[in-house]
């Protein structure tokens, strides 16, 4: 049988295509877009970290649903004028709020390639699946997990933590939980994490049908690590009350100050008590790539599951969350669901017995693995580990600067890359909240705030690989100037603080 392609006229009559009529024109437009975005990253220091959105520009995004077409060049002009200047700002080296990675030009290019392939990584037999499997295996190697371990890309650690709770729930209650729900025995399940853990753990318990009250909040020690003696007591009390402890979530980098629980001690406790040991390593788990920092994660290799984000310290563009599970069979047992339309064959595109959709709730999945694969291959783990160590060194530098400045107060020990401090003042909570808003609006730096022991702190999270000492110095100088202005102590006008120009 011969295959004959239809002639162009037949093709044009047969369908309405979204392909361009002029490929040269879209190629030229595409090159311009690519050049502009590379320039945006290369020249990012010339822009403010962030700037407020003018009301009249925000109003332009209240326009009705478009029915008629618009030229691509015009749509791109709107993007350039209205979106780019008012983005989050985490590409900028002065972005120090929350824990957002800075991305890279390499990752951006890989994202473009992934979009061109438009691959669905829910399953079937195609090479993008093999790319994800290779990254899964690399991640398994990073953490010393056995060959039977499984892993999957997800949106972020919040989703990965939820999925870990579901795997642990299935392991605790058996296969029936997937058909009958948690039932009476499920009401007895209890999980444990520290008072410093991320709030998504409680939300995961809620979504898993166990209720957020089924998560016990365990006290922390002076270093903000989970108090294992208090954990032991909590589990013993619940067992005595007829409840069923099943899960402990340890933190590798707490959200407030970056504290790392004693993972080895928690692992030993979970092993003795036959509890699922999960590590929330949203950003801190990737400290495993730094020879200087990896010893702080001792015990993570004993975890039953680990959640982490390559889009944080891994510098992969958003989003690239990841769940790693020691026992791949238990992972599959929690999610795999046979269906006629997902039949596995021995030949053809539908071949392959293990598909990624067997490891999570998503059947439609993007090619998140490609930008991670490009990042790991292009830079290598040695260089990525050095970048991670550099951000921690900058945090220690900031720590020393704060201790040397009488007007500033350090509020927590510096564990990794997060520094919490504040400007000394009467009504300090209000003053420091205003200082952070002033910093944001100046475009100089964008830290966040948190509450520590009832006191509002300026929280600086140094994640971006572009951040340097000069950015730390600029942020500190602005804090001191804004603080003096807010407390009316010999300050110069705010307008005289040197700030980047507003982006056009």
C-alpha cells in the first residue's frame, strides 16, 4: 500500500488550520521574541525588582472574550508593554522574598522546545517519557534510594506532599481505602509534623479526607527543629488513646528560617514505630548537591518519600515539583487505575506497562522533565551545588552585616539561605512591615515578612543564582534608610535612595 500526501489545495479545503499562512513571518516574530526575552534576562539589573501595576493598565485585563483574531505582533506588543514590566520579579537578583528560584536562559529555551513538541507525558511509548524516567533515576541516585524507587514530576511540593500523604494512607489502610473511603479506621489515623512545618501539610491531610485535625503539631527545639522527645510522647499518647499513628513529616528547610530537622533521629524513630517517614524538602533537599551542606541532610536517604522543587534551588523555570518514593510498588498502588481507554499493548504507541499516570492523579501532563533534564545536563550537579552553597554563603554574609549594625536585630539563627531580622524601633512590627513595602515599591529589593515568636521579621530568602554581595548591600542600605525615615531619625528623603528606573 502506498501513502500519498494530499496536495496543498486539498489540505486547505479539508480543514481550518491554526498554522500560519506565512512561516517566514512567524519565524521572524519568534526570533524577535526570543531575542527580547534573552535581553530581558541579560539586562535584568537595569530594571526594578518589582513595581506596582497602574490601575489603568490593570483595567485593560478586564476586556471581554476576544472573538475576532488579533495579529500576533499586536498580542506580543501587549505582552511586552503590560506583562513584562509588572512580573513577580524573581528573575531579578534583588528578589529575596519567599523561596522562588531565578530560572535560567537554558531552562527557558528548554521550555520552548517542550512547547514545540507538545508531548503529553501521561503515558504511552515515546522518548519524552524516557527523559522523565532518566531524571527520576538521577534523582533516585542523588538521595541514595534503591533501584525500585519511583518518582514523578508535579506542579510543586504542595502537590508532592499531598501525594505522599495519599501513598502513606493507602499503605496504612490497605487497598479498600480507594474504593470505600477512609471509613471508621481512617478516622483513627494521625500524622505528625513540627510546629514550624509548611501549612500545606495540614491542607494535604484535609484533601486526603483525614481532616487537618488529624495532623499533630509537635513542638520545636531552640534551633526550630522538631523535638523528637515531644514527637515520641505524642505518638505514645495517641496509641494509648486507641488512635493509629501512620505518618511523620520532617522538614528539610523550614519555611520561616530554613531549619532542618534531625532526619537521622526521626528516621530511626519512624522505623521503630513502623511509621511512614516523609521529608518535605521543598528547597532544602537539593542541598544534597553541595558537599559542604549535604551532611546536614544525613538520614534523608532513609525516608519513605521526599518532596522537592527543582524550580527553587535547582534554578529550573516554574513549575517543576517532584515526588520521590522509596517503594515504587506502594506508589503505584496508591494511584494506578486500569481503564479500557488506557489499555497497555506490547507494540505501537500504546506499549509499555508502567506509565506516569499510574503514579499520580494527572493523565494529562506537560513535559516538565525536559527543562530539568537540560538544567542538570548543561550545568551538572557540581555547579548547581556550588550555586546552592553560594546562596548560603551570602546568607552568612548578611548575618554578619546585621550583627555589626546596632540598628538591626537578628531574630533567628541562619541555617541555610534564609535570614530573619528587623530594624530596631518602637512599634517595630508596624515599622518593619512598612520598610518591606517601601523596599518593594522602590524596586531595589523584594524580601518578605514572617512572624517569629510573635514578632514581625524581615525575611530574606537568597535563592537566585544571580544574587551577589552588591545586592545584599543595596538591600541593607535601603532598610536602614527607610527605617530611619519611618522613625524620623535624621533620614534623607526616600526619593534620594538610588533605585533602578521604572521599566518601560
